[in-house]
């Protein structure tokens, strides 16, 4: 079920539903990352790509903004995941996506 749900993200055509689903994603990543990322973290890249698309105020509830920033900050500075995160950022993302994730790291999410 998680795999199918992740395949539907990011939602861009319904901003209100996107906010609900994005908050759920961030909350689940914080509470049980293995459930979302997979037991071998096989969905890590997919989740980073989703986070790079949703990390803007338009697609997040006010309460979700600090959560996603904290999540991205934690991932980017983690000894195990940080290097993989940076590899994905440098090799898989376009400039707008990189800018959005950097905004999370610095705590300045774009509109």
C-alpha cells in the first residue's frame, strides 16, 4: 500500500489534498521511516525526489513546514544518509528542486 501511495505523490493539481498527504508523509517519515523508505531503504531516492517537489509553502500546512525542514536537515547531516542524499541532490535534481531542499536546510521555504 505504501508503494502505491508514494507513486501518487507529489500531488500538484489539488493543493488542499496535497497539504494533507504531504503532512502525512512527513509525519510517517518521522515516526516510522522504515515503513516509508523500505527495510533496505530502497525507496530513499524516491522519497528525496518527492520532498524536493513538496518543499514549498504552497503544498504544506503551516505546521508541516518546520517538520519537513527538520527532516531534511536531519537527513542531510546524517553520517549514513547524508552522502547518499547529496549524491541524489547533485545527480538527480534540477536547480529548482535543489533550491527547495536547500531552503529546508536553511529554514527558508519558498512560496
